[in-house]
C-alpha cells in the first residue's frame, strides 16, 4: 500500500504541475500569424518599457495604436516579428492603463 500511495501522490502532483503549465503557456494557435515560427518564446519574457510607446494591433508603425504604454509599463513578450527592418514583440500588458491588453511593441523599447 505504501508504494501505491507514493504512486498516487506522484500522479496527482504531475497532473497538477502539468495542468498549471498548460494554464500559463500560450497555445500555439493563440499567437498571431505574424509571429515567426522560430521566434516564439518557450517561456514568456518579463519586460519593461524604456519609454512611452504605442501598443500596436499589428507589427509596424503604420498599424493602429491600441493605446499608449507609459515608461516602466510591465509587458510579457511571447514572440518576435520583423517588419520594415524593425523587430516587434507580441505580448500582454501586465501593468498600467492598458493592463490585460494584447498587442505589438517595438523591440528596442523593451528591456528585461
């Protein structure tokens, strides 16, 4: 019985851990098509904006702004895309007025 109890505990622990990982990891299909397949981050990057910057609907300065992120806004980057010679990061805003919104931020305005 002792061995069975250990096996059951290990199975439950693994299920909880796996379920937790599934809950935090974005589904591959949830990322926009502009995300380069080889530039998707296995773990979301925790970044901060270095200046006030637009959160964009799509990568590129010609894309509609979804809101302005103030300097110091926390951002969770999920993937990269290149547009017009500039790298863009797609992710979720973690703080500030646009908290919870998803969009694109120019890579040069983010730091780890």
